[in-house]
C-alpha cells in the first residue's frame, strides 16, 4: 500500500500537485498490464470496430459471445441474409444492434477496423474483393477455406504458427486441421514416415444449411464416413504442418466437438512418459492447451476455448505411437482461434480474454 502524505495545505498548488501525481498513477495502473509471456500488453483506450459477415451461422454466434467479453474489440455491424433488421441476440454490449442485410452490391463498412468473414467455404472471396475496394486498410480474417492456400495471407494455429503485429490478412485454420496439427507439431523432429489420422466430429461441423451430414434422421445411432481421401483439411495440414499424412473424417449424432486419433511411427524407440514430456514442454506456455496422460474426452472440452491432448500409447516395438486430441469445433476449431489471431495482429497476447474458458 502506498501512503500518500499531503503537506499541510499551506498552498493550493501543493495539494493540486499531489492529486495530479495520484491521477497519473491511477492511469498507469489502468492502462498498463504486467508482462504476459514476455509481452507487455497495453490496454489502450482505443477500441476497434468489427463487422461480422455471416452472423447467423454456428461459428458467427460463438464469435458474438466471445466479443461480449473482449474490452478492445467491439461488434459494430453484423451481416446476415436471413436476419436483416432483427436484433443481434446475445450481444450484450449493444442490445440495440441489428443485423444488416448481407449483399455484395450494397456492402458498406463505415468506421469499421476489422472484418470477420464467417461465411461458407467458397463464399468469402467475392466479399473480400469488395471490402478491399471499399477500404484496403481494413484488417480481414477469413474463417472459411478460401485463403488457406494463399501465400499472401497469414495462416495460423496460434500455438504453432505466428501472426505478427500489424498483419492485415489472416486465414483461420479448419477445425479438423487444428486438431490434427496439435498432435503432429510436437513430434515433427521425431518422425519421417506417414501419419494416419482418423477424426469424428459433431454434426455442427457440417454447418447449419440442411444436408446429409447434419440430418438427425440419417445420423441417429450412426456414424457417417465421408470424404475419406483428399479432404480439404488433409491438404491444409500437408501445406502448413507435415506433408506425409492421411486423414479420414466421420460425423456422428452429437452436436459439437471433435476427436482426432493420430497414428505415428517414431524414428527411435521411446517411452510413453518421454512422449508426454515432449508434449508438455512444447505447449508449456500455451494457456489454452491441456496435456494429459489419459485419453481426452469430448464431453470435457465442449463449450470451452481449450484443446486437450493425451492418450499417449506405444506399441510393443516402442515406436508405434497413438496420440488423441479433442477440441470444440465451433470454438478452438473456429471462433476462439479467430480472436486469438486478432489479438496477435494487435500485439496482444493471443489467449488474453479467452482464459475464462467456459462459454
């Protein structure tokens, strides 16, 4: 506790000077945070306005929830084809905010600093072309797959790649691709052969537009395999993490969450405890990654910003390794990483404001 000693008010100037010093100290306490992971986070008075394209979808709704808790990013516009003029439900910072009709021809972005494109795969590029004509200085992050293979865009699983401060074009990773890379990245120095990955997702991963992969009748008491070769997330992992992989996805009747099981052949014999320590060390400073010896469960991770990795199991040869990871496909697989990458683009520690993990 700092004791403030005010001299007897022989003059009003002395009192005013002490109050001025106190005011400066309070400002410093309010707007400067301590070091976090060797970064000094400055809580600027500046707020940044976000326009969300595609607010009706599952991921768009999760982004709205996360922005409620963020003191730097504000949702100033939300676009939807079907919800135009309706209130943006769940955005408590501005209960009067209404959806604007999403239209390429009439797109307008007054006082917008950031655009989040939460549109379907293949839908973002035409809107982004238009945004760049309106204001090329706007920061754009695309949730879909349109720019994941574009060298002019920065791609990032935040715990593996780096988004530099000032980055203007960000491609968010896919949900399966995220869960797969989290199992592979710590082991890249220990493998040189093919990695085989199997994934199971809740049906929200198929989007909100009706199709076989999100049809409750088809999925009841069922697991549906699909795109068993050349899945776009397999190509994504090959480009950004490790080339020698195969991936087979499946969708089940639960709503949200992903489990990926990855099979490795290590270059040298090791032990399960050594593998566990490799993962612990790799993700030591990553606040949204949980590493456990036990197999991770989807039920423990849904509705959180976390990823959980574990179940480290070796075959009798000491080289055949299995690792599992689980994430919430709508959060760590999409919305959470969107906020992490935006944090990094503004020089904020990526997991800041996401550590209250239950949404």
